[in-house]
């Protein structure tokens, strides 16, 4: 091929295979992440056929990490971080220390020396930022109090790993196999550690003092140019640029640098727009991260070293969650947040690879030990979606987050739910951006209101308001029966998914032929779809905007013609 490019080849084959295997995994009712990881195994050096460039793939994946953490920072202000500091500062430090000791104990059982055991323990103690943040975003948990605890915990883990990466080289002579050195430069070590911590503090201070003003000002200036293309480029330049500067000048990880950059913009009115503009690129590059992880996995290690791999999985899937759960509970967190944290930390990822690579470079860790860490990471990432699904099925029976007391949550068995006593009420499906505005307006008018929302955490914000809440999917007939549609006055379907909304409308119309049903749509085809399923009225946002503009224009006095003026 005359114009062959390693970069284009890696991107095209990686994304295409990830799409194919991710779709297959979805059809098999498993997480698409499993498909992405298998795509990496297929193009990796340990399987026959095409082998992707192992130096390019991790670099492309790093772009996904930067954009992901920038997006997280956009939803996470300094105030949110300070609100959970009493939990995450001592909790994450204790968890990393205890998990490191647990991993060191595994190494001792395997007959390893203290040095390799320390690197193994550190590698098994820190969760993958990409995996956990994707899980939180898919479940709309980033902006909840529980999500803030988890994100703060990840930030603390990142800071601790930065310190660990600084301390490993000066300690390498003590940790590697062989005789101990005659002298140890304690003064040099203290200077290195102090310099590293000083750089981290300087970077965060610079971003909070200067970046907090400069970044929003730059984006506001670009936004006023009216060019969406320039605005998108400005966001990418700031996210990637700040992360690069943080890593090159301050020794901070790309992920932490991007997170702080997003956090400085979070209080700006443009934060939501910035999040939407980076979403497509963020998802595409995040997929390449999982492909790059799969490329590092050597399936043969499962046959050669099954017991060390099982031991590593035991530390990550059992030890880490138990330690995190106990730490969170001891620091005053309730069962719900503690369980979410425990399940989220039951996997390892990018920092584990960095630590293992540094350990090999310093002569502390062997290649075989790195294969064990990579196998543990691969298998734990595959298992994590299953743990989240189990948590989602179990949590309704142990819900303690303080949601509205009238909320009814769907039990796992197919049992009928208690029917609300409301009559002549309004039923609202969906408590998103549109639903929140509707709730505020109806409460102000004193209308009896029942909200159906499938996210328990989104429903938490209704606590204390004069609203009944049913947590569940409105497409479930039991949920609609519990809403007492037979005696309702109005059904408002505010969810953006027209296909799911059509199913809800159809079932609601069957339950009450006279019910007034209003739904939302974005396209003409969606309007026709919802009308065909029984909606009384379908509101399309673009039409309503145009109508409001025309009404406003009609109220303006017509300018005098030139003939009249003369």
C-alpha cells in the first residue's frame, strides 16, 4: 500500500474491530467494554494475524483519558471537592495503604522479594479512572453526592500514585534483588519528594487563581465570534494543552491535569456546551483506551500462572472493595455511597500499567509479574460491569439515600407495585433538563404531581418537595399501573428517546383512553411515531422556538415604508 500509515491503520482497525465486537457483546447482553478489550487482544502481539503498533495505541488512548477527565471536571466544582475532603483524604490514603499491604501479602505467598511485592501491591491498589468514570456517566451518577465521593477518591488515588512514581526510582536500589547499597541519600529523597509535592500544589494554585479566570474568558471570547468550529477547537486546545503542560512542567498526570482544567471551567455558563462539544471525540478515544489494554494482554499467562492471576483477582475484586467499604462507613458514609465506591474500585487500569512498566525499567519487577498485573486488569475490567449490574438489582432493597418517602422502587420479582392514592394528578415521565423545569412550574401552580424516573440518584433531588416519585422505567407496565393512570388528568412524557416514549404512550393510552398525553420530539419522523402510538400532542423543540420568535416579531411595530416617510 503506497500511502500506508501506522496511525491511520491503528485507528481504523481498532475502531472497526471495537465496533464489531462491542455490538456482538451488546447482543449477548454483556457490556460493550468486553468487546473493546477483545478487539485489543485480536490485534495484539500475542494472537496471530495483524499486529497493531503498540507505541501508538497507548498514546491515542491517553487522548481519551484527557478528554474524559476534562468532561468530569466540567461537572465537578472546587466546592464539590472540598465537600467530600473529610472522606476522600483519609479514606483513599488508608485504602491504598491497606490494598498495597494486601498485594504485598500475595507476593509473599508467591515467594517474591519485598521490592516486587511493593510494586505489585501498588499496582493492585489503584482503580482505572477511565473504567470507573464511564460507569458513573452511563448511570448519571457523576453529579450526585455519591458520585462526588467516588470522583474525589479517584483524584486522591491519582495524587498518591504521582508520589509513588517519584519515590520508586530513588528507592529502586533498595528494592531490586541483590545486595543493599552501602549508603542511601535521604537528603536527596526528601528534596525530590518536596519538589514533586511543591509542583502539584503550584499547578493547582495556578489553575485556581489564573486558570479559573483565563479559561472561561478565552471560551467566552471565542463563543462571541459565533463560530462553532472555533469554539470546539478552543475547548480541545485548552483540555489537551493544560494536560500537556501539567505533565511536562509540573510532573502531574495527564488525567489530573485535564480534571483540574475542567473544574476551573465548571462554574462558567459555557460548561454544559463544552461538555457536549467534546462528547463524540471523548467516546471515540476512550474506546481506543480499552483496545490498547487488550493489546497488552497475553492469554498464555492464564495457563502458565493461573494461581497468581487468581490471587490478584481476589485482591482487586474482594480485598479492595471490602477495604473501601469499611473505610467509607468508618468515615460516616451511608451504605449506598460506600457500596458504589466499593464496586467502582473493583478493577485496575492505567496507573497499574505505568507502575509495572517503571518497575521493569528499574529492575524491580519481572516481565512475568507485569503479565500477571495485566491479566488481573483485563479480567477485573470485564467483571466490573457485572458487579455494577448486581449492585443495581440489589440496591432497591437496601436504598438509604434519603429519596422522597413516597417513592416506590421496582422489586426484582414481577410483583405488582403499590398504586398511588393520587387522583386527577399529573404524571411526569423523566426528570432531566426538561423534566426539572416542568416540575418547578407544576409545583408553583399547586398541581398534584407524580414523577417517574429510572435513576434513583436523579430522584434523590426531589426529596422534601411536594412530589410523589416512582423510581423505575416507565416502559414497565407495573410502573405505569402504580402511577394510577386510570384516574390521572395528564401524562407528560419528557424523555428524549422517541422509541421508548412511543412504548410508554402506547401503554398509557391502553390504560386510559381519555387521558391527555403530551410527549416531546426532535424530528418530524418522531412526531409521526408518537402520534401513531396515541399521543394527544407532540411538542417539537425547533417548532416551538420558531413559533416564539414569530410571535415576538408579530408584536413589534412594522417600520414605516419609504413612501410614507417621504
